[in-house]
């Protein structure tokens, strides 16, 4: 058969390098509307749920039991469950219905009922609802700061630049597990150099992650995963109760934390039970609610390739983000791991969260080139900063970032590297040379850095843990070496452990360490002219990109 040149050209397009599959409900390869999803129902006797979505209490698995006992407001359930699916959906979209009124209804819904509501909505309606249901009025953004060499100097410099560009939270992880203490320390120093009050975490196995947090090196955690089927949950030797205990351990030490889940996890792990990805994810969201955790990272996250391969998959991702806000939780809405070869497709996927705004539009914008991203690469990276800023400018939306002059970025990267150099010297760690500081100041990524002695670094990183070095030791090292302002910033971050104010839903800190959360910055969107609006100062910041011609250029 003679080939059409047009079809040959289309076949060569980046989007056709992506993977796609037809729906296969029996194994869970269906994003929404599986024929195996349960029919919504609830029965309550003596204040206890005795039937949930057609399953009697005697046949509950442990997720059913946890949701029934802790995640459903039985006082609201009868009224809420009797409402029509479209009726609730219209309340979500209606600017005349306050968010707090909707939350009272959604608190009484079962997982299957929430699925039924979301199945009635298209993506525009979901975006309208998300704009109203976001817990915190002001949207924000989070990034990844990693590199393949676990180079601490580069992490400090990249963290400083990311904070200076506007990220309110920053997350690192490691290529070599034993490097973790240095990565966390480097990001702590770099983050506070870029902007006081930035929160950082180091994503590791939970014992080490909690230990770093308790010592004041990190400020929050989010890699505490929950799942939508019992077999997958048990695969990690976990239950909803053990995750709740872990959440309490973080909170009792003054550490902000959220759970993580996402559509497609159960399919990927082989135990989807024939249910739709969205139904299983809503069970995860309700476990999070029942555990008393303030928020959730979801939006498929590292499983994004699974829903992205099936029809309505990206719609399901938006639906899970919306459901999180419906249950009055903070949402870090992913836009995280890369999932497509198509720039058009990755932008379309992001706009559904960027335009209405979420608590964290990305839960992993790569603040490093993607070859350095140890979270398997991100949907957005440093090479996209200008595109992101221009989209904000084009559409007058707040995506959490700002244009910054090159000379200011160079200065803040240099200061962060020098501050870490001083901390390493003071604490007796392997020296950071002036050549490393210079390289990190101007580097694009780890390919531009001189190598470090990995063996000595790893010994020192383990020694850091054995010596039980804490955030206060970092404060002393900075103050002793002429970085009093950075020492003050780290100390103020540690003080948050005592006040606990940043444990409130959707909490972030401004540069003066004031808490901005759903308590004191509650989303009050009620249509045009209400809710979050760009201030004149913020609009000036967003629109003044350096590449725009100015009248003075023509004098």
C-alpha cells in the first residue's frame, strides 16, 4: 500500500512515541466509570456504618472499615447520600454556593458516591469547582532539587535559586542512600539563602526521613504512601492504622506532613480488583481524611503513565485533585513525573491545575535539568522557567514563580555555596573548595561540577548522623562564620516545631515566617471579583519579564 506523506509526518510527531492502550476493566485499566465500580449506598445503625457501597460490615476489608469508622460524617451521610449526583456537582460549580456549605455535604459521601458525582462533570466544570474548593486562597508551587552525583554544593546553589524564583516547598532525594544527610543539610542552607521561610524535605525510607525531621534538618514530609486496595496496602507491610500512627509521629514532633497516593498505583502493582483508577484513588483520599492528615500529594504522581495511556485518564487525574479539596484537604497536585514526549500534551495536562490554582500546582517541578532529577524526571524543569513565566503573564495567573535577573540568581547561588562551605568547615566535613563554589554558582547541572571524593563524603554524612547533628548546630555554624541572617532564618524555622502553627491545613511560610494556611487564608472564591486575585505588586512582578522590549529601548 502506498503511504500517505501526511500520515508519515504525523507518525513522526512526539505524541506518537507515547504509549496508549484501550480500556481493560478486568485488570483496572480504566480511568473512570468501570462496570465493576460499586453502586453508592450507606446504612447506619446506632451511629455506625454497617453497609458501605453495597458491602455489609461483615465483609469490609480494612480500607472499608477505616473509611466507615473515621472518614465519613455519619450525621451528614443520610442527607448527602440522598442528593442527586448532578445536584452535588452543580453545588461544586455554583459560585453562589459557599465552599463551606459544599464541604458539609461531601463529608457525608461514600467513595462510590463521590465517583458518581465526578463522573457527571467535564474538565471545565472540574476546574471551576477546583478554583472554589482549594483550601488555601493563595496558590503555590513545589520543586525537586537533586542531582545524579548527590553533589551538596550544587544542591545548595540550586535550592537557593529555586527559592528565589518563588517555590515555597522544595524536595530532595538521593542517588546513594547514605548521602541523604548531606542532601538535606545542603537544601536547608540553600533554601533559606534563596528566601527565608521555605520548607524543605528529603524523600527517603520513613525511619531516616523522620529522624532527619526530628533533628531539625528537614521541615516536612510527603512520601508516606497510601493505597486503594488491601492487597497493595499490605504489600508494603502497612495498614491505614500504621500510617495514621506514623502521621502522629511526625505531628507530635512539629513536622508538617501529608500522605501520597495517585491513580494507577494499584494497576501498576497488580491488584486493582477490576475497579476504576479513580474509585481506588478516592478510597486513598478518604483514608487520608480519616487519618487526620492535613493534606495529600496526588495526581497520579509517579504512576502517571498508567492513566495517561487510557481514555479519560488525565480527566481522572484532575478529578482526584478535586476530590482531595472536596474533603477539605491540602492538595499537592503532582504535575510531577514526566509522562509524554509531547510538549503540547504536558502543557495541556498542567493547565487544568495551573489555571484554577491548587495549594501546590506542581509537587515536583524540577529545579534542575531533567538529567539530574532523581525522581525519574519531571514534567517541567529548569529549561522551562521562561515558558512558565510567560504563561503566567499571558493568562494573568499565579503559578507561584517569578522572573528573576541573571545577576541576582548568580549572586544568590554564590552565597548559598559559600554558606554551605562555611558549615562544612565548621562541622568538620570534607572541604568545599573555592573552585566548587565558583562552579556551582554558574552551573546548569552536575555535568558542570568538579567531582568530589564520594567515599569521604559518605563517611562524613554517616558521621553527621552518629554525632546527632541538629538544626541548632547549623544555626551556630552559620552565625559563627558571618551568616547571621541565614542563622536567624534556620532558627526561626526550628521555632515552628514549638508553635505548631504550620501544621494547619495547606500551611506555608512567608519570608517573615508568618504562616499562610487554610485557617487564616481560607479560600473565599464566590465568582468574579472574589477569591485569590493578583495584587498590583504581584502582577508587576509577573509581567515584567526581561525579554520584553521597553520604550526606553527605542530612545
